[in-house]
C-alpha cells in the first residue's frame, strides 16, 4: 500500500473517531433528556454502551495507523480536516492539495 493510500486510511480513521465523539455526545444528551422526563432509559443506555465500545475500537485502529505511519517516517499531520470529506464542496487530499 502506498503512502498516499495509507494517509487516506488514516484520515478515514480520524473522521470515524470524530464522528464517534459526536454520536456519544448526542446519545448522552438524549439519555439525560429521557431520564429527566421520567422515561425508561434502558435502550438508550445499551445504545450508548455500544457507541462507547465502537469508539474504543475506532481509537485503537486510528492509534495503530498513526504508529505505523510514524514508524515509516514523517508525521501524518495535518490529515483530518472537518468538512473536507465526502459531500464537502471543497474536498482535500491528505497532502493538502485541493481536488478540482
């Protein structure tokens, strides 16, 4: 796998970690809202636990990729740029060049 592909995989892993943080925050807020309103929170707690386990896997995967990239020399920073992925009007390559 070439360096450009490895950097792209790392960028995807970084995005998964960031997305996971947002999902967990949202689920925690929904759980708190349900709890305040006196609703059953069992399913929300189970969903939160799943998100937290998935997040741990995303972080571990991202950290492994980062370690491998650093062992090969050079730093992948900055790779993750919020808003520069699928559906973005200005997607960016991992090396910082804009796609046309």
